[in-house]
């Protein structure tokens, strides 16, 4: 089968097209014919070994010290079930499914455990839409609903609202009943409003901490602030959340856990089957709308990564099945 290989860390150009044996299907596994994957920020970090802050050493130890431990990268996928292990009853051959894997999604076939973050695609969804959900939407759902416990009527500010997690954060915060302020570039104001933002701020011309507004939740998905910088704009019981771990962020989490009412929060979001199913339900009922910006064939995977590296306001999709791409 055809795969995209990452033989070394580096820029997008290190990605090459190659061949690999079909995956082994264990008794508890599901074999998926991959139709689409997306290039996530996490995929790009692994490819370039761009592990932020204190995670640099841990990232190298886990994923490969001098080169990627797993040459076939890619984490998000959607496709059709080709085979199931003898112990699998949850999925059947022919099911359209989507989910997340630790690696291996840049391939024509992928074997994953049946209890992994894998769910059936909702009727009417495309493979591209489904593949886009687990990373950005899954992260946003966990942070806003489970970590911050956003309540109807609360004021939520999202830093980096036009990014891969930010676009879903705007939609989900609105779904949870919040009043949503999106911080993004002026070029993406219309997109942020279409996704549900009640008001928008241009990060280039305005510091959100100077407008006198207070927010119950500040969700920093762009590494654009800090707890210390954001604290004056939080309500007394406000929550500042960041996706980016650092020593100051960890200290803020620890300090606010013990002292003060406003909190700094951080979490590592791992894939979860039930949450993946919920994302499918939210896509089906129209709560979530993935924005597909660019499409590339598997043979163009290096171009797909270069496109994502350049910065786009939407998903960059890699399509494994050429017929589906056409």
C-alpha cells in the first residue's frame, strides 16, 4: 500500500511517498481503508520536532531522539472498514468511520483498536469533514465543556479564533450558551462571525486587556497571552486556559489551584471514543461546521504540509483515495 514517509525531522520537504505492507489486523482491531486525513498542528510539530517549551526533551524521548520513531505519520482519519478482528462486534465491514490514531494515518490502510477513539460517521457527512473533527473540535470540546465547565450566559474570549482549534472553540462556546468574543486577524472577522462570534477583536490593533471588559473564560489557543497578562480581564471566578505548556504556565496552574478564585487551567487532551461519538453527533445536528480550505492527494503530502505551515484559515486535507480526490 502507498504511504507518506517521514524519514527524518525537518521541513515539509522531508515527506516522501513510499510503500509499506498492509497492516496486521489483530483480534480486537479494525482495518480502515483511509479516505482522508488532515494536517494538524500536532502533525507538523512531530514532523519538524518543534516541541514547545518544557516538552522538547519529553517529545524527543517519546517520538524519536534523532529521527521519527514511526516513519508513517498522520493522526486524524476517516474511511471505510475493510475488516474486523474476531472479537470486534462494535463495527462491521462497510461502516464509514472516523477517529484518531497515534500515527499511521498517512496511508491507504490503517489498523486501529476497536476501543480507540473511533466512531461511525454521521449520515450525510463527507470523509473530509469527519477527518477534521477529532483534533480541533475534540480539543475545544474538552477544554470548554469539561475543563472550564462553560455555563449559559458566561462571557468567553478565544485567542486565536481562526485557527485549527479556535474555529471549533467559537462554535462550541456558542453551543454551550456563551457570549463569545473572537480575537483574530481582521481578514477573518467574517469567518469568526459566521461561526458564532458575537464580537471580534483584531489582535494586531487592540490588546483585549485594555478595553475594560471582563470574561469568565479566556481560552488561549494561539500562545498569545499568559495567566498574568490575562488576569485583570478575568471575572473573580474566571478561568484562563492555554494549550501551550511552559514553566510559567505550570506555576500558574499550581498557584491558582491553592490560592485565589480565578484559575489557570491546562490539560493534555487524549482521544476518547465517547467524545469522538459526540463530535459526530454535533456534526450531524449542525453544531459543528468544518472549514475545508485546501485538498491534496497523498502523492502531494509534502505540499499539504507546506500549505499548512504557511498558515491557512481552514483544514488542509490529504485524500488517500484518488477517485475520492477527483
